[in-house]
């Protein structure tokens, strides 16, 4: 199995479709999961954005400098895609008081994992957009603050502030809804 | 997943436990990678066709410029004038000339229709 850097080199120089497909298969799960959390469970939208992410990665693979990991680079493209989509459509997925409109909670019902996913998205919906992004990247994707800063282009200290505020809100939410029992 | 070196508090552990199922969740591919690669192949094919048309147009422009600079238009006009001055005068010769023109026009038209059909398909 080739390393990520070797695969990227094959794609950038030889436009190797098989090498790129290997990258897609390896990173489709974290990228789609990240977008699924950002879009509050909208599977169709998150898959569209994820597909667009990999398409842009293919077109601009020559711009990957190798300073960060390929996953960080892909997540950054995904985040920019999501942000551009939000600006274009200006969809209100969260109302002022923090509740989520039923239309975007498109989670398959009837399974324990679906219930957990619904709980997580309901919890994330009370956060502001920047807080939700930072919390998702740290608590779900397990990324350090430096990588979160690279993905979102938010300064590290601001990322820490978003994380601190987001965690406070989540802790209160979980306690109010009985998750600490 | 705390971002400092202090011992995690009970609240931090609560958050970690809450997000733990999602952090280990792996999304099945379900044909996603195949759809991405198909989309890339289609995009590359469209780009190749566009570049091909642009290259053809560029070469045509260069050819027209060279043709003009080397007096090609003068040669064509001189040729037409020469044909007209030695025009056939009998009916048979005129019919022969019109038949050749009709065949040539039909060939060009059928080629254009064939190319249009290929483009649409």
C-alpha cells in the first residue's frame, strides 16, 4: 500500500485515476461524516458537498504542499465548500432559540445508532456555526487545535474560545436533558 | 479529547462519552467512490473536448492568417475568374457543372448532419 504522499504524487504528475480512487476510498468516511455533522444530518446535501470536495481536490491536487496531512487538506476543502453553500443558499437550519427545523433532521429512524446520531445532532444544533465546526472536528474527528485552525482558517486562540464556549453549552444541554444520569 | 494537560473533569468525560459512538462511526462507501470517479472521468472528457475545439479554432485562425499573408485569396479569385472566362456554353456542359455542384453540396451537408448527430449523442 502506497503512502498518501506517494499517491498524491502519482495523481499530481501522472493524473493516475487509480491512485486518486484509493485516496477517495480512504478518506470518504471522515469527509462525509464531517459534512454530515455540519449539515445537521442532511445525507443528500453532505454527499453532494463531499463529491464536490473530491472533485476540487482532483482539479487542484498540484496545490497540495504537503505541509499538512492530506486529510487536513481535504477537510479544509470540505469546510470551504460547506461555507460557500451556506452563503449561496442562506438556509436557516437553526432558528434563533436553537431548535432545529424538522426538514434537516434526515436521520434514518429505528436503530440505536440512528437515535445516538439524532441526539448528537440535536445537541450540536444549539451551537453557533463556528462552535459546531470546532466541536465536531475535536470531539468527533479527534483533531488537535492546530489542525482545526488550519482547516477553518480561524486563529488557534479563537478556536480555543469556540471550544470552551461550545463545551459549556453542551454540558448544560446534556445535564438539562438527563444525559448525566 | 481535552485540549489541556489538566485532568479531565466529570463534565469533560460526560462529553467524551456522549460523542464516543460518533467518533468511531465509519460511513460505508455504498458506491460513493465510484460515483466520484465517474464524475471525474466525465469532467475530464468534457475538458478534453473543449480543449480540442479550442485547439482546432486556434489552428484555423493561424491558417487563415498565413493563407491571407501568402496571397491565397488572390489565387482563389484568379481561379474563379479563369473558370468564368472559360465557362461552358453548351447545355450539356452546364448540366454537368450543376450536377457536380449538387453532389458536392450533398456531401458537405451529409457530413455536417453526421457531425451534429455525433455531438448530440
